[in-house]
C-alpha cells in the first residue's frame, strides 16, 4: 500500500476517534446537567414537603401522581397535598443516603435509602426506608409522577 494511502487512512481514523471522543464528552455533559436538574427537583420537593408549601407542591407534583407510603397507604396528588397542608402528615427531616439517579431523556428515576422523621396524625415516626421517585419532564419543568417507600427491616 502506498505511503500516502496509509497516512490518509490513519488520519481519517484519528479524526473519527476524536469526533467520537467529543460526542461522548457532550453526551456525558448533557447527562450531568440532567442529573443536576433532578437533584434540584428533589431538593425542591424536600423543602416543599417539610414546609407544607401548597403552591410549590402543586408545581412539583404531577396531576397524576401515585404516592405510596411505606405503610401501604396510596394517595393521589390532592390527597397528599391535603395531608401536608392540614398537618395530618408533617416531616421534620428528610435525608438521603447514597442517592442514585438514572436518566432516560425526558424521565429520571431516583433510588436511595432515606431517613425521614416527623409525625402522622400526631404520632411521631422515625423511619429508615428505601425510596423510589420517578420524574418526567414537562414543558413547565420536572414533575414527580411516582413515589414509593419501603420499610427496611432492622437487623
């Protein structure tokens, strides 16, 4: 094979590899931005829940929300917001351990171990739970469409 043909092939291969590297970096950067948006949405959810902030909750929670508590109680969006604003459910703290966010274009799934303290109908709770949140992107922003917590058995 002539020298100039070999050199041309090597050059094209090097350009292709550089292009792939650039595209990979752009993809990782976009995913990183998406993960940061979900972290911000989670932070907004925690703040709104702890404050019983109806206006913020209505922006964060999807109209078709399915909210499943660790007790097995399932609430829709309006029931959940009402329980927070009428003080049926009060959260004092919500802290995540090892949150993992997976993104899927216009959807994201967060899993974590969560420590929640507060009270339900005046009865205090101090729970360590597994948490699953499903977020979808709408024109107005990220909305929580599903929440589920499961009790972790104490050893």
